C-alpha cells in the first residue's frame, strides 16, 4: 500500500521553524482532522524541528518526513549520531519539547539504530475520517 510521504530538508536554524509549521499544517489539513487537532500537529512539527536543530550537533540540515497513512499522520526526524552537548539550557529545552510533543500527539517515540537517533510524533486519524480521505 502506498502512503503519501513528503520530505522537507532545512538548515537547523530557528528561523525555519515557521516553514516546518506551515508545511505540516498544509499537509495535515487534508486528513479531515478538526482545527484543534491540526493545530496540535503544527505545534508538534515545530517542536520536533527545534528539538532536532538543538540536538543534532554538526549537521548541515534537518530532514523531516511527513507521512499520511490510512490511520495516522506521522512526523519523523533523524537527529543524527553526533556527540550531544550536555548543557543545562539544552537539557531544559529538551525536557520542555518532550513535554509538548507528548501532550499534543497520540504517540511520541525516540529510537536509535545504526543511522542515529530518530524522533517520531504520530497523530491517529479516526477510522471514519481515514477511510474518507484515502
């Protein structure tokens, strides 16, 4: 089964957070979610980008994958495998971002493999809506 997948690659700088937010909004608005649910996804996309930009030292770009499946809208970000700087401000921002991501999405996952650490936020689509927008 084919899924709609869009990959957005941007420099890891805060001024690009609005681009990520608007891209997520445009893509998720096709799913039939409510205004509040679309806003949750916009917030999640921006926080995921800021988290990635802050926690991927030495990378030239942050790639975000937006995927619409029959039952969910997913945002996946690879954080890279670089050494993370452990300063108090970065840890505080990470804790805040994690709290926001857990609050606005149905699932929040962090996993590591040979390609680095990956962050994923997932918003579940109600089955009747998922069937209508296939």
